[in-house]
C-alpha cells in the first residue's frame, strides 16, 4: 500500500502542536524550583499562550479558506518551532510569557487548518471520516504523551532550556520538509484537489444548526476538561502519591506518557464505532462515563489514581473525533475551515481558564479533588447537550467536498 505522505505530515503536525503547547506545564515544577518561585506563579505565565491558542484560530481558519491551507501549515511548523526554541533562551519571567504567547499564536493554526485538510481527504479514504479523524487524533495525543516524557528526559539530561530548544529545531526542520513535499507532483495534485472541493458550493445537512449547537456546547465544556486534565496530570501525580512509584523525572514522565499513549488509541476505536453505529449513542456513553470517573478521581490516590487517570484520559480523548466528525458530516467543504476555527476558538478560549483555575485552586489549598468535581459538572452538562443531538446514522458515502 502506498504511503499517504500528506496524511503523515498532517498527523505529525497534530503531534507537534500538542507537544509544544504542553512542554511548559511539563517542566513548570522544575522551573519553579530553579527560579525560586511557586508552582502557581510559574504556571500562570502560560495563560496568555493558551488564550492565543484559541483567539488566533479564527483568523487562521479564515486565511486558510481564502488563501492556502498548505502555506498556513508551513507557517505553523516554522513559527511554532522557532518560538519554542526561543523560549529556551528566555531569561526573565516576562520573556517566557511572551514566548509562550507566540507559541500559542502559531499553535492556533493547526486545528482549523489541519483538521479541515484531514476531513477533506476522507473522500480518497473511502469516506471513513471518523476513522481518519481518530487516527489523526491519536497522533495529537501522542504529542500530549510525549510532552511529559520528552520534557522530563531532556530536563534530566541538560536542564529545562534543552526541553524547548531541541523540539523547536526539529519542528522547523519538519516545516522545511513539508514545503518540499508541497512542491512535489503529489503535493501539487492534492493542493489542486482541495481547492476544487472548496469551490463546489455544496449545502450543509438539514439539521446542521442543531448539530453545531450541540458541538459548540460540548466543545466549550470539553475544552476545559481537556486542558484541566492534560495540564494538571504531572502535578496530580505528585500530589496524589502516584509519582512515588517513580524515582526520577524521566520515570515520572514515563508514567504520565504511558497514560496518555494508551488512552490516545481510544480515538481509533471511537472513530470506527461512529462510522458504523449511532454517533449520539457513542457520545452519550462516553460523556456519562466521564461523570462517573471524575467523581472517583476526586478521592483516589496512589496506584488507584494511576488506574483512574488512565480511564479518565481514555474517556476524554475518546470524545475528540466525535465533534470533528459531526462538523465534517454536516458542513460543506468551502466553509468547513471557518467552522472548525469557531469551534477551536471556543474550545481553547474556555480551555485557557483551566490555567488560572488550577493555579487558584492550588494556591488556596483546594487541591485537585475540587478540580475533578468541577470537571464532573462539565461532563454532566455535555451529557445533557448530547441528548438533543439528532439520531442519525453514519452516511454511506461522504458528502460533496469531503
């Protein structure tokens, strides 16, 4: 079977996006000790970056639909790589905050651009948009998993600055390879096919307004859950005695990476299920499971917390391809990038509140038990929203433009 080079680059881009955004939370504990500050004081420096991660999604999606998705992806790779490497050279706290803001700005490009390109390629993959987005989602969460492992290993090897410089340089190199691919015959053909699809003028599905309303509610509350869990997990392992199972930063990072990596593959299973069965039923079961697991997580410690963390992340990650698939199935190609942009503006804007929430709860001694109860409440809201989702089965073939 011929390697789909374009899809591979899109998947790598998703991994790079989440890796870069979570390098800082992964080394925040180490940085706090070196800089003579508390964990809360250091973590809050990333607030601007997470706000930018959402705010710049909309202009990125608009530019991609009007200009070039391929060029925007090149800007993403080079921009996020350069600014991540620059973070490793920062000396003052304000410099770190500015660099993290720039990382968030370039990171905002991937989701409205890359996810639209992944769903557009579903026609060539037999219309299996759910499975395709599930595979892409696994790569994204491999970036989440790698953040703790890469940051821990590089920080142990040569300090926290090394944890930014090395991945940043690699991202720039990948960007150069992407540009070379786009100039190849296969890359130019795929670019032309995408441009033609965006000009077809297909109409949205009949229930698109209801579907998007549910998607946006799930996105808002799910965005908080995703950021709260992925950002806090390294510190959760420390506070709830999970890290005591490890003896070094690398081993602790490996435990966290293992949880993320195993949980990530849930997306492929979920993608397969929503391509064959009721999307509403699958979504509802995952949301209800989230409520239950977060309630248990509020009280768990030690090895029990490790097991609960795995279940928690499986449910959180498993929901990711569902909302993206609902958008792909119910919106035409020529404005899909902007719909994804609106979704991710909402997701990341709400997700940005997780940083001050974690910092505030930690500073005032409320701890992560309270955070998990808040997440359980968010999951309950998602469950109610999913009840209003129209009961539709997967399409036998992709809609025009997919």
